């Protein structure tokens, strides 16, 4: 998700969470593994962990709203295991 999408849509994190719910367990793990960027372009030099940080913001918003706590805990566990 781009920064403009995040800033313009208050519910951006729900879209990401709903997408993750549609995936199989192995699909979720693959998506989380893909958060680590090996893109060495000028944009990514500023924040090489942009995608990982955005994913963690999804988890944070989920916790703040007390929405899908079990699913978010499973996502966080997978993220910690993979990364």
C-alpha cells in the first residue's frame, strides 16, 4: 500500500486484513515473507522496511479497535517466526 492510500483512507488496514483472510495458511506465510524488500531503488533507500512497517501498522490498528484479535495474533506470530 502506498503512503497516499494510507493517508487518504481511514479503513486501509481493514482492506489489508480482509485480503489476508482470503489466503490459505501457506499463502499468508508467503505474503509475510514477501514483506522484506530487496529493492535498492532510491525510494526504498529511505526506508527499506516500509512494507514490514506497514504490515505491523495493520496489526496495531487491529489491536486498537479490538477487531479479529485471534487472527491478528496468528499473523503476528507468523511474522515473528518468518522475519
